[in-house]
């Protein structure tokens, strides 16, 4: 049974930073990829980035490339999303997700491709 619990969201000024955490139980074995998504009010859930569990290959959305970084602590089964250079348009609820089986690069950009989701953590970027 996979359980994902996000934390670390909050209110931050433009240009600021946050680190989001996703405590993941049950993902050590049999997980193909994990992703970070976000959903702003009135918008569809969109991919922020994803990491392949074996090998650690990462990919990011163009809108966050160079500003956001995924990392993980294997000992504690925590997935992180470091958010730097935050902009008001980054305001959203951020979710982590896990997929069990192999999928294409394109499929991993789609929320419906993931099997498990956390409850989300809200990030608000405002002065």
C-alpha cells in the first residue's frame, strides 16, 4: 500500500524559496516513477517534474526548468521539490504522485498516468 503525504507549503514573497516534502511509504519496491504536479484555481492539474525511481532520471516542465529541483532521501523515503525564484504564477496546490509500472515519457507528463496521490500542499506566492 502506497501512502504519500506532502508538507512544506506556505506563503512566500516573489523571488523566495520553499522546499516541499513528500513522505512516501510503500514506494521503495515496484515504483517506476514519482512526479510532482500542481493545480492552480480554475486550471487543470499540470506536471511540474518527475523522477524515475531506478536511476533517478529527472524531467521538468519548461515553466519551472532551472528554478525547481527534485531530490530524494532514500533512507527516509522522502521526495523533495525545491522551489527557487518563485513567481506569483507558481501559486497552486502541489501534489506528489507515484506510478507503479513502466510508462512513456509523454505519459509521465499526464496526471491520469499515476496510481497514487498525496493530499497536496498549498503554495502561495504573493507580496
